[in-house]
């Protein structure tokens, strides 16, 4: 099974996130949509990393381990490790609590930092 086949659900989630980010974020509902799409996309991403790592003989048991394995396999640039770990932290924060100020900050990071990183790893999966 190819990385391309494994990443199919991630690609669909990423396309939806891109769509949501491209729309104006005018209110809490809009931000909540971006954040929910981010949560789902991140989930699909780390699970794709986990499956690829498993095929490469690197078993992982958590999102953090899956991301580190993806770095080891050069699917994710090691130079971006801090951003990926911040993304994992933000994903955990958004799924456990809601604060308007935090939601605004995370929605901005999704647009400016995380979406480009998710696009980069998706391109690696397509190779």
C-alpha cells in the first residue's frame, strides 16, 4: 500500500480545512469551524504518519511518537519540530476547553503556521 493511498482521508480533511481557512472568520462560529476542521485534519495527519511509520518498522503509540517517526522518515522536516509539537499541544487544548481568546490565537496559527506545514507533509505523502 502506497503513502498516497494511506493519505487519502488526510487529503480530504486538508481540503476541507483549506476551504474553511479561505473564508472570512467573522464570528465565533466561523472560528469554531476552522478549529474543528483543524482538529480533524491533525488527527488524520498523525494517524497517516503512524501507519506509514508502522509499514517502515517504526511502531508508534501516540501522536507525538508518530510525528517524531515522521521526522525520522523525513516526511516532516526536523527543523519544523517545534511547530509540530506546538500544533499537537494546540490540538489537545482545543479538544478539551474553549476560551475565546485561545480560539482566536489558535485559529490564526492554523492559518499562518499549521496549514502550510500540513500541506508540506501532504506533499511528502504524495511522493
